[in-house]
C-alpha cells in the first residue's frame, strides 16, 4: 500500500509536504513531525474514528420522545472545584485540565481525589513522575486514601488494560501529551498521538461510565498544546490560572457541557497544598491601600459570584521616545482604548507618560464592567488625587465618554456595602432601574463626573 508522507506542526496543526525547520503558520521552531499515521491500514483508522462517539440509535427520534437523562454527579468535597464543574464530576465525562508548569495541577488532582475516594477507586496514571515522587507529594499533603491507585505508564494499551482489570470510577492521566500508542509510528506528543490516545480514553469513559480527567500542557501562547480537536472531544475544559510567584490560583471553565462556563474557583497555595478561598472579596481587599493616588476598587461578576478587587495604576513621565504601556490583569488593547478616551474627552496627556496597570491578587478582569474603575485609577494617578475613601465603582465606558449599564447591579452593590464601602459609583442607567432605596450609590452618566469622587489635590 502506498503512503503519502507529510509533516504536521505539533503546535498549531499546520501541514507540509516536507520537513521545515520553522512553521510558517505559528512561527514555532523544530515542531514538524512526520505524519506516519497515514501509513496505517485505512480500515483500522476508520474503526478508531467511529469509536469516538458510540452510536445508540440508527433512526432519527423526536426530542420529545424518551425519558429525561439523569446526570449523576460526584461531589469532590472541594467546593471551589465543584462550583466550576457545575456541581461535581459527572459520571462518564471527560475533563481536560490545563495550566502553566508548576502552577499546582498535580497537587489539585491529588487533593480532589483524597476526598472523593470513599468506597470508590481512582486510577492515577502519571507519565512524568515516578511512583516515589507522587507518594512523597501525597505524604506532604497528608493524603493516603485506600482507593487511590498509582500507575506510572505511558503506553495507552497498558493503561486501558489496567483500567479494565481495576474497573475504577475515575481515571486521571497526567499528562495526555506523554501517552502514546505503540501501533503508531509518530512520536509521543505529536498531533496524531494526542488525538488517538484521547479518543481511546473518551471511548473508555463513554462505554464504562468512569470519569476521566486529562492534564494538558500549554504552549508559549498560553493555549493547550496539541490538536484543537482535543478540546472538542472532551466534555469540559478547565484552565488553571495564576502566577507561580503569587499565592492565589484560579480555575475557570472555558467549556462545560454539564454546567455554566462563567464560574471560577479561587485557591491559595500554601505549604500544605491548595486551600480554598471561600470569600475572595475579603481576601483580595485585605491589603487594599487607602489615601494613595492611582487605586480604585471594582466589583466584577464571575458567574453568580460578585468579586471585589483593587486596580492600581501608575502614571509617570516617560524617559523613552515612545511612552510605555504595561497591563497586568486587564486586556492591553482595552487599556489603550480607555487611555484614548481619557485623552480625547478630558484632555489628559497620557502620551507623555508611561502607564502601568495591575490588578492585585493575580486576578484577571476580562469584563467591560471594570472600565470605569480602570479609568478612575488612571485619572487619579495622572492628577495625583486619591479616590475618596470607601468608594467603589463599576460600569462600561463608551468611546464618547459615556457610562454604560452593567448587569447584576443590585448584587454588586450589596456585596460592596457588606464589605464596608460607603459610596458605590454606578452608571446612570443602572441607577434608574434600582429597586427600592439607592442610598450609598452615586449615578454618573459620563467620564466627566468621575472627577467628583476624587479628593482635592494636596497643595503642599
């Protein structure tokens, strides 16, 4: 049988008829692997592809027919993780967990199954660490459940055979990029190997009802390494976010077939592992500064949970030909847009200054409702006028300088007042829709009115 050899980039999946030192699509060096899967017998390839989703019926059926499917969930005992998944791990589901190296993925998985193995079996497959290394970490965390079985193997056929023999309720594979199929000639971590091994594990989960958790590597851009199809065939994709130099970690679902993708879980890394942060607002604001210019508090919604964080801005005269812009925790392009609005509408000369923005605690704000707080912190820093004490604001900023309404206004105000804030700056449209008393709120219609919540400039 004739084989049409080709090469595939393991970073982005781009194809080439010959080997290239650098991928012309993503720019990665030495990332092309030979596509040896094309030499496999076509019938075997078809059978493997057909096993991705087992067919239950060959005839179309009305959606109103049949009984409602019951979703069986297992609570892990870690509320922050259960919240992100929508109420626990669903039987027969496949979850992909990704994150930077050393952020705590393996630690989190050990802690999860230290509380979820009461009368259940967990097969923990590691392709990166030895048995003694994992046991040493478990001992440090105080974890020694009887139902946790460790297996250091990278051969997918041996892993599936061990799963058939043990019949576990959960299978953990750390990581999917290290697992390989000996029937394939591709190197471990290549496009075809990751697709094939992931497909075999998905089939195992769907056919037996055991839940599978896969750990995925990330590339230099922060995305999950390997083929994009890996994210499509799993049921949930969870990102583990945070800076290794900071204590706080966040898990966020970017795909979830059994729940919402808006929830986040907050953890703190300690000597004894990851500790849940039940009240993130109090934790993030525990060291908030007061009476210093460039600091503003904001309330954002992460799913159904309001979280209050502090935004810090530093605007200082530049010594470079072109002023610097640095954003940590907010979108860089959004920061540039807000700066442009303030320059145009308020006449502030940001082009003469370097601008640095930081969200304390390692939190990342991707919502437009943080615009007013970012603008207020920038105005406060460039004018050297602190924001009035016990003041919080939220709302979207338009290009004309207008303040646009944000959702869950009453919930945000309630959380702010609970933490001791006396004034909550809200968009005027939100103020018109408030139910009941609006004491403690200040409705603003444009960026010009933000100047009202700044302290007078110190003349000394």
